[in-house]
């Protein structure tokens, strides 16, 4: 196997990864551009992770491959969220800069590819909001299509192998990276589904109107394990934790016309104020639906789910 060439910037790269780890611990998995823009410290110097203008970035203090790549947003356009994370396979695709695969920036990616250098990928999830992914490795560069394929790796294992490359088995690493990438994409898609559903419902529970985002889930109408359970807004409902639980256990059903129906066993149960006021009071009420028709629950999703509720009852 080919030994990775020694990365002349490994100390800076390690400092950048460490700094990102702290940022994510403090701010959660997505970071605002303002936070990324603050950069990081390395031996008393101040360095940047990325710059606003560039997709492919290497600080002037570094000599080897790029440090980071970032979703490119065409001038005047809003980013298409997760455009570069489409597909369920074990790779991300990233467009090279311009139409010359050998220009300065693209050469920084070629170097990363040849030397198996780990990079950071700032993936745009919304305007001004990025999900940092690292370590990310270039799997290949397609000069005709002007794009490269990337895979994410497990940070701890990748770091150990960078230090002791002799023990690493190339095929095993490739399989592991595919797996980590598929998992990462799945998490990204779930996060996007939640964001879109909560936005459509104006961050309120569709049953009780509870307005606390941290207590809201994006529930699937038809479960995502079912073949028909696509993660799209018309198959979603913003529900608070309580109503999500009641809905998921089929103690609450939604009629295809949007009216809430509780199971007979629940209606027959007598208990304190939570059951009476927070659950049973909604029997026969109408769901609060998004204003945009295209965000409202799809009829076929509602029908399929309501049939399940009836069978459960
Ligand atoms: Zn609720």
C-alpha cells in the first residue's frame, strides 16, 4: 500500500480539528458563518478555517493541501440546502472551482487526494449556516465532470491511522468511510426534514400549538421504515414530545380531513389534568396546518396512517 506522504501542515490541521470540536461542543452540530469566520489559534497566530469568497481554502500559513472546502453559493442565490449531499451512497460530490481542473485551488484538492490528507467540509444547510464535517477525504477527482468525490471518516480511527499508517488496510478503511458517510448523510437528511417541517408549522405543535422549538419533533405521518414514508414535508407533522408519543403509539389518529381522533381506550381512561386537558381535550378538534398548501399533509399519507390507527384500535 502507498504510505501517505508526510503532511507539512499536520500541526495546523490538528489544531483546526481540535478547535472545530470545541465549537461544535459549544454550539451544536451546525455553526453560523459568524462563528466559523472567527477562526482559530495556532501557536499564538490567528488563522481562518475558511473565507466567505472561496470554496476551496488554505490559509497562507500552510504549504500543502487545502484545509477546508465549503458549499459554493452562486452569487445572488440562496444555497440549495444539502444539494451536495444528495443520494444515499457512501460519497459526497463536490464541484471543482471553475473549468480548469489544474487551477491553483483545484491543485490544493489534488494534493489532498494524492497524500490522503484529511480536510474539513463546511456543508451549507441554510443561508449562513453550515454543518462542519471532518475528517473528510477525497476519494477521486473526475477531471471531465470537474468534480470530486469525498467520504467522511471516523475522527478517532482516522487520526490513529495517520500516526501509524503501516497498520491500516486500505480496503477496510474504504468500507468504513462509506459506512460513516452513509450515516452522516442520513443524519443530515433527518436534520433537514425537522427544519423544514418545523418551519412549515411555524414552530408550533400541530395539535396543541406549543411554541417551544426544543420540545418539538418532526413526526413522520407514514413511518420512514415503510416504503411510502418519504422524508418530505407533506409526510411530516410538527408535534410536541407528548403528542408525538400519543400519535406514534396510535392512541391518537388523524382523520384524512385533519380531525383528531383518540383511541377508545384512551377516551375511556379517567385520570388527572394532564390526560384530560393535554390529551382528551383535543378529541374532535382540527389540526393546525401550514398555510402553504404544498406543505400541508398529503392525502395519501393521511389515509395510509389513519388505516393503521383504525387497525390498531
Ligand atoms: Zn402538542
